[in-house]
C-alpha cells in the first residue's frame, strides 16, 4: 500500500536481557587523587565525600565524575531519579510496564517483570559507571530506561539539560 510504512516497535529492553556479562568490571582509577582531596564526612559511619555540594559514597565518586564527562543520551531515553528508599523499585516496575505494554501485555507469561526483579529491568546507571561497566549502555536499544540516585545538580548535562532525555523524579 502506498504511503504506509512498517515501523519497528520501540520499547525498552530489560537490562538483564541485554547484558551478556562480557564487559568486565573496571572501576575508574584516574580520579583517585581528586576523590581523596574531597572533604570526608566525620559524623557518618559511611565513607561519604562532599562532591559538588552533595554527600556521596566515596566508592561512587569516580563513577559520577566519569559519567559527567562521558555520558550522552539518545532520543527517547528516560531516567528515573530519586533518593534511595523513596519508592524507586515500584516506580521502575510501573514505568517499565507502561513503556513496554505494546510488546508485553501484562498478562503475558513472557513479560520481563514476571521473571525479573524491577532492578534487573531498569539499571542504576550510577552503579554502572562506578564499577566501570558503562559500555553496557551501548548494547541497550533505544529507548533506554535507566535509574539514578544522583541529584539533578550532579547529573551530566546531557541528562539534566539535554533535549533528548526525559526525567521522571520521585520523592517522599
């Protein structure tokens, strides 16, 4: 039929289904001196460093720096942003199910949320960069659905001010 085109259905893929484990863990080490120079929170039992006005786990600071310098979004990307323990798991499940409903009806036994935890469907992008596995993001087809616990002020410009990315924020 003239003028009709078939377009591929674009839905997010569960992260665990896209990650074949071939990308090794290689935490960034080039920022060690910069991290060591940041103020350490003396009252916390956790090793928290003050990075750009935000207290962050020391082990995550190199990943945040790496993410700020190298992460770029694609059209259609969605980032869920929240502090830990604010309903992130529920939000991951709800948004994944909503975005993937055309490919996976909720009653479908093949629905990724029937066999995977929401954390296996929507990756915490902070963690990927902290352990040096950010190349896995390149394997994910668009639209990518990701999560972060970083505040807006620390997010890379491609997320916080980029035209291609949507941010869904939850707080309580």
